[in-house]
């Protein structure tokens, strides 16, 4: 799942070297902490958070395979 999230984020940002994704795997959930450069934060979040919400929806759909709850947090 992390690879899918990395692919999505890397295609959105200009500074691919500053992207870091931390995966926190719990018993019933997985949390992905996404850090990007300040200049790319707007591209990842989008207008009114629509791109960020779309990324979360994709990850929730992918998470049905592992039967865990997934959340994606964008850190500045």
C-alpha cells in the first residue's frame, strides 16, 4: 500500500526528494504520515482539500484487501 501512496504523491509534487512517507502499523489500523516540501503542500491538498480527500478515498479502497482501517495525514 505504501508503494501506491508514494506513486500518487510523487506524481503530484515537483520536489520528489523531499517526500517522506512514514507508515505506522497498528493492530486494526494503518496511519500514513506524508511529508512534502512547503511549496508542494498546496498541490497535494488541492482546492478545498479535494485532492487530499481523493487520495484518502483511494487508500481506503486499497485497504479492503488487508482488512484494516487506513488514514492519511499530511504534515507540513
